[in-house]
């Protein structure tokens, strides 16, 4: 999947998110599959779903964590691809 930083991440209506003391669980009600995120994954999820674009989420996370920009971009891309593959998010925009 080719992502652009101007795209936006949205959560389908049939996906539930539950924060459990910093970690989280996502449940796709349609497929009945769940996906767990550690504390960093949860922060990435929240940034991606609250920001106006992938770029805005990336900028927020880069300011918050001491990480190489290329590593953060790769980690975000991998997370988004996994979430899309499991039907937990949709990518919109161009």
C-alpha cells in the first residue's frame, strides 16, 4: 500500500477501541477479530485517528518521542498497513 502524508486515517463504525491503562485493544465487530497495541502503538493510534492527516500525526509523534524520523515513518507505515489489513482503519484522501 502506498501511503501519502496528506491522507487521513478514519475508524470504521464497526471497530471498537478500548484503552487499558496505556495499552489498547481494537475489535472489528464484523470479522470478530481483535488487535492489541502496546503503549507506543496506542499513542500512534490516537495520533493517527485524531490528527487531520498522517503528516500531522507524524509531526506530533516526532515531537513527543526521541526517534529517528525515518524509523518513525517506517513504524507508522507498518502500523497503518496492519490496521488496514485487519479492517480496523480506512485511509482516505490523496
